[in-house]
């Protein structure tokens, strides 16, 4: 059985107005995240699936991100199987930070990748 390659994109190529879906856990999110991202931890994903489908309906595509790309690859694969336009962000937040893309925190402390 052959599987189609997982759709993925480089962190530097994510459009600034794109829907970033962050599937990291709460402590990772608190340390630093993409401003405007939708935070749905992988552990909550099934119960919050409706939120994700609504957000994708509004924005058109989900750019799925975790710390390095493993968890987001699993979520991207699941979304694609559900017929949702989703791409995995190669290298995750580490690549985002490495590309010099902006990060924020909810409490104005310096953002970092946990």
C-alpha cells in the first residue's frame, strides 16, 4: 500500500495571515507561540475537532505545528484523511524561531521554544 507524501511547508513560507494550528501542550504554548495561532493540544484534539474544522473553513488551510514536526505530522495526516486542507510545518517551532519568525507569550515575557 502506498501513501501519498505528507503535505508540508517550510516555516519561512507560512503566510502571515495563514491559520497556524499549534498542537503542543500548554506549557510549550505558554513559553512562546505564533501570534494568532489556534492552540489545540494534541491530547485535546479529538474533543476539540469542531473548533479546528470551523477555523479551517474560515481561513482555507491549516498550517499544523508542534516543536519539531512529529506530533504535527500525525495531526496533519489525520486532517488530510478527513478531507481538510492541512500542511505540516517542517521543523515546527524550532524552525519557525530559526527562520526569525515572530513569537509571543500571553504574559509579555520573552518568548522561547520549550
